[in-house]
């Protein structure tokens, strides 16, 4: 990844010039270029590095590059990559497969193409000319090999376009490349056409892989069966494809990349404005619903901002700013950047960070948001100082999670941008550390070897092409003066692979309409769209120690291994006063000082009639962004505290069992209970009846179809009023029960912790009917059944009943009851048996419980334990499977405590046990859960046999 030009001294269009914006300078003008003038203000604590020392380090970078590039050309070319430990080339098919990593290799001399424009940046024009001749003469793009569309785009197509960009620049100067006649551009166009078939999907999102020779044709292509792709894979195409269209005048490339970006924007989670990690390329459904700024998403955000720079389309900037606001609201937890769930963004999706997020401080510099960039960069630097390199992943307490380090350049990139933005010599010292570590720990006789384990210093026999394409480029630019570079770097924007694309493309061959479709349905903060240069006196307060003062609290963050403490120190040091933020455990509603702090954090306190209080947080009402962060943190703590306090009072989950034809009790849906209405645990027979949708569907006013819901179980949609109000309205209309279905699309009890429906702060003794809550996916099972079979009968109960109990006294064929099923004699069980069952309940594995997620995702969502329930042999269960996610719904950005509309049930420990298997040794239970369609397909024979039986009886 990289950013635009980099904001070196001087250069470029004048700040604030509309002409410069349209020429593609807006990003540079907004961030890097204008920040150069602030260098004089930032004489920070780091001692200035002498010109001689900078020159020495620059020359050292050149020597290191020669060592890596020379060994590749000597020992590996024309192979794709160098294997530096064995001094040979890596040829796909001749080495053991490394899985997806090998999808970058296409037998097209990957490293040479990826390095072309690096040669020119490092002023190696003769080597560049020779390399271009080799590429034109030797490289074949028509190999029968399956490659990654994403990697081929950013490395090969980007490398060819970057090479072409600097080739025509050198030719125009008149000293080199006079023979050049757009050969690299023609190869890029050929490759572009080879990648286009991947976009042949209904959504416009490309397949993740394609065969260079056969495209997507089957069976020759040996690909095209994939259904998922990562967000970055589909959203990191616009720069290269648009540049190809602008260079050649062929619009289809830019149009295809724009369509993919448009689709991703349309599919963002509207309430959080976040995107997931992977998406189904055919349906547009999110497959992985966690969201961050690292692997799988990173360059999608980068390309939105840079697409605006290169193409001059305002909608890309608006989209970026919308996403950026969400990132800073939910993902940024300074100095950490933690993945969250797109449907429940206040809930962290994991407790570790990956190294690819190291690019983000650089992107923040280009955005002009310097403070968080300094904070995150410093945290990463402290991790590097501890481990010599940035591990592929590390935990929030800075322990190694994945120990590999494939010589990634993202941290060097952010270091370069921070230096160019601040002029702080501290970042030159950071770059010096990177150089020393590379030479000391990664350098081997035949190049530089990736680290297999940063803890032990062991090597891996790989030197990826991006090491030459990016690392040396950024390190050299970090120490180079303007006169050391033979062209003006400010005339170019860097792609995510650090390839150079000229900014004049923004006004060339504009074959695609730039209609702004973003603001038609998006409310945006006007402050995100400042078209002029930032005032450096505001961006950098008149304090020579500004940058150092931000870094200082983070100096010992890794050794302390206490990120929360770090945040507190930062807040104490910068404007929040001498006291630490208010903690939920210390809060007292009667304390005026506490109430004033709440107001500052954007938290409102509402006194209820029964003496309880309700808390609601609006981040936009906070006094500052830091206060808003404190408010969000306070609300999270309050939720956890409230959950702990209510642990004793919580109710177990309930069951909604579909008992009508053709289900006959086979489908059991996990439901959340209510704190009011009929207690189903005291009515063992439950409530049975046909379902009917209420009008209005939200149930928040008088029911207008009482004749339909009378004597039935009313279906309602969540939202717009309190649960108790819905219950009163349907009870008045004559309903015998109610089911509230979540309005948050995709939510499921498999992936979200269950909660019980709370009251409205009033006396709820008047509500006598049972009320249950179903998440969206479970609710849709009932709604789909109504569409298919019209009349659907369900049983609301404290737990699932076996079919022998449900259909007692009715004539049903024997095959409906499995031979090994035990009849649920709950009513006849003694108190001793009840005790035994309760004990068994606590040890039942999650894969055996109704509607619980698999063990793989249990750590993420931690649903509550099930109550005393029947064994797996007692009833077939239906569940909806999702990839690791947590989509427990949130409504707007409000969080309510105590008397909120939903109160999460506490997670109770779950342990695996063989209790059920031992009691029923003949039972074979499949832990895999199936979607509704699959379950119905499995029952076709039963259904047909039952229908035949009915005909025989008639």
C-alpha cells in the first residue's frame, strides 16, 4: 500500500487551487504537500539528522537493493520470485504448494515486473532500460495457470503501468528509452483483457481467481467455482484499471472496476457504515461480518481516497469519509485498531491485530488526521523494537499471535508519510532502525529472507516481490533529498503496491460519467469535505514538542502490556484533565460531578418512574472526539456491569417449535424470553396456536386486523416502541401469544448472544400472554413457511418437546417417531430427576444445544447456556449457520441500560460432556447445522409418505 506522492519539499500545484484539485492534487494538497510547511514548526525532541548521515543511509538502502535485486537476476530470473536460502528461483508447480500464497505466481517474472519503477526511483535508469527489454522480450502472459485477480492486478498490471509511466517520462527527457514505443502499455492492455472475464458475475464483483490462458472457461480454466472474495480483492482495482482506460482510451476497464466499487458501497452495513471481510460475489451477502482496517479490507479504503485523487470523482471522497468516520467511531481504540462486527460495531470481533494495518497511519496522514496516525505508528514501532520486526499478528497486550514476518513494507510506508508530513527527524531514526534490523536479521548471502518466527529469528525461504517493489522505494525516499530523485515524485500517485501513476491521467480520456450517486442516500458531515489546505497552526499546535508529546505516553506500551492504561495516560496528558475517565463501576447517579462528566461524554441520563435510570449515548453530542470515545467505553463497561448484576435474575432461553405440516415438530427455533407475561417454565404444556402477522407489523399501535390475530400467536417486527407496548396491543386484539422478529437483517441466535425482552419501566402484571423474541434468520423460517404452506402452527414452550408428546392421541405413522426417541415426561419427573437434568444441562456441549453456534464461533459470540433440555435424540433441530460473526442487533447508536428494550443475558460457562452420548449410546448426532432448504429436502420422503397415508385414510 502507499499514498499519493508523499509530500516531499516543494513541488506541485498551489494549495487551494481548483485547477489543482481536478488535476488530481486534492489529496496531496489536503495532506502531504500542505503539511510540508509545518516542518518548520515541528522542531521536536529528536535531534536533527545531519545531511551526511541521511546520505549514508540512502546509499545503504541502494546497496541493500542491489544485493536483493542482483541475487534475483542472478539466481532466480525468469522465475517469479527468489528463494534466498537455497539461491534459486521459485517456479510454481516445481516447489511444494503454499496454498493461496502461490496464487500470486503466474510464470510471468513477477519480481522483475514489480520492480520496474523502483529502479527509476532509485536512479538506476540503465538497469531499468535493460529490465524493460527483458520484460518485453521474455515475459509470457498467456500461461495455462490460475492466478489471483487481486495480486495480478496490483503487482503485474500495476507494475507494467508503473513501468510505462516512468518509461514515457524518461523518453520525454530525451536521455533514455528513446526506443520505447508503449510496449509495456500493450502488455498491460493484453493482461487487462485477460482479467476482464473474472467480472462476469451478476454483481459485478470479480471472481477471486482466473486462468491466464482460458479465462473462466470450464473445464480448462480449473476455476470459476468460487463464491466468495475479500472486500480488498474486489475493491482494489480502480487505480490500475482506470489508469489502463485513461492510457489506452478503452473505457471497459474503468467501468468494470467502478461497478465493483459501487456494489461494495451499496452492500455496506447501513447502520454502522462498515463493510465485512468477505462477500458472496453472486448474492452480495456478507460471508465474514467482522470489519477492520487490516487483511481483507485494507486497500479498499485506500483506493476510495486515491480514486478521488486520480479520477477527480467527488463520490469516492465522500464514500471514503463516510467509512473513515465509522472506522474512527468503532474500530479505532487508540492506539489500537481492533476488528468489530458490522452489525454490532461496539463489540470487538477479535483480540489481536494483523500487520497489514500498519499502512493505516500513512493513509491517515493523507487524510490529514495526524494525531491518531502518530499514536498507532508509535505503538507499532514499540512492537517492532521488542521483536525486531512486526509479527504477522499480535494481541492487544502485544504478545505474538502469528510469528511470521514476510518483510512487509507497510510500516516503512507509514514512516515515510509521517516524516514528510511532520518533518520530524524522529522518523528518520525509525527508518534507520528498519535498515539495521533488515541487515542484521534478514540478510542472507543470496538476498533477504522472510522471518519464519520473529521470536527465534528463524528464516523462511522466500523473498516476495513486494519487498523490492515497496520496501526499498519507501526507505530510499525517506532519506533522499529532492535533488537525489531524477523526476518530481509529486507528479505521481502511489498504488497499493507503490507503483507510480501520473496525476495527469485525471484529465485524460474521461470516458466514464462522474455522476455523484453517494449523497443521494447518505447524510455526511460537511466537516469531512474541506477542499482547502489545513491550517498548519491548527493541525500542529504551536508547540515544538507536539509530535513527541503524542508519542511519549506510548513509549513503554509494549513493556507494560496494558493498552487500556495507555489510553488513560494519553487522555490525562492531553486535555481531559488530571483525572482518569469515569468508570462504570464508580458511577453514582446522585453525584453531580459524575452527571457533568456524562454530559461531556454525550451520555444522557433518564430517570424512570420506578426509580431506575436509563442511559443513552449520542457520540455527536460529546464535547470532543476523545470524550466521545470515553463515552462509548463507559457505555460498554456499563452494559457489562449491568449484565453481571442481572445474572441472578436472568431467564433461560425458550423454544418456538413448528408443529404443523410438513414440519411436525422437527424445526425448533431458539427464542429469547421476556421479563413479563406468561412464564412458560410454569406452564409445561406451553402455548400452541397458528401464527398471523399483526397490522401494523411493528405492533406499536392499536391492531387493525384483530379478526386475524384473535386466538392466534401474533407476529410482529422489532423496533419503534417498547416490547411491553407490543404485547399489550396484541393481547387487546385477542392474541394468545406473541413473537417479535428482529428487524436487523441476517441476525441469528447462532451468532448473537440471546437476550430477554425487558419491560417499559411500568407495572407489567397486566400482560398475561407469552412473548418470545426471534432473531431475523429464525423469524424468516416462520415467514417463509407461511408463504409456502399458508397456515403454520407453532408451540411456544420453555423447551423443545418430542413429537410423541406434541401429537399424543393423534394418528401419525410410526416413522414420524424415531425408534430411539425418549418421550419427554417432564411433568412426571421427580425433583431428584430434575436436579440431575439441571446438572446435565450445565455440561451439555454447545453443538448439542438448540440454536447455538458451533464451537469455532462460540468464543466470538458466547451465547448463553441452554436450560434443562431434551437430549439430541429427542428432537431434530434446525439452525442457520454463519461464518464467525456476531450480529446481535443494535438500534441506531443508542445504548440503554437497566430498562433498555433488550437486556443481554449473561454468558454462562459451557463445557463439553459425554453425558448425553453415554445415556444414549446408539444415538448418532451430526454436529453440522443445515440451512432450511437442506432440511426440507431431507424430509421429502417423509412428507410424501405422510401425504400417502392421509389419502389411504380418506
